[in-house]
C-alpha cells in the first residue's frame, strides 16, 4: 500500500517519488506537485483564493463544513420543520 502525501500549497495528494520536496532552514519539509505550486507559494499567494487548488473548492462549496437549514411553515399547522440541505 502506497502512502500518499498531501501537497502543501494546492492540497492535492501525490505518491512518493513524484513532485518536489522543499526544505526550509528551520527543518520543515514542504511537498509540492509542480513548479506552479512553488511559484505561487513563493509569491505568498493565498491558496484559498486560487481556483485551481483544493482549498478554494472547500471554502467555496463548504458542503461538508457548513450545513444550511431552512425553516418551512406548513399552512395546516403552526408546527415548524427544519429541513437540511440533503432533504430538499
């Protein structure tokens, strides 16, 4: 079984032996899948604002992070039902 490594900047998973391993002076090791990831990290771009990253999709969709609820009133009674996003 191959242990996959999470890329530091874009959030993708890569297999060992692929990508680039970047070592900082303090001993921290960062993994990158491409030069594109390294360049954007060096320019200190926020990975949550870049559309091609996994982190952007998590913030944008937020399906597993935040669950919105609706309040539905039935005309027959005053009883309220809370309906989750999956039940609509």
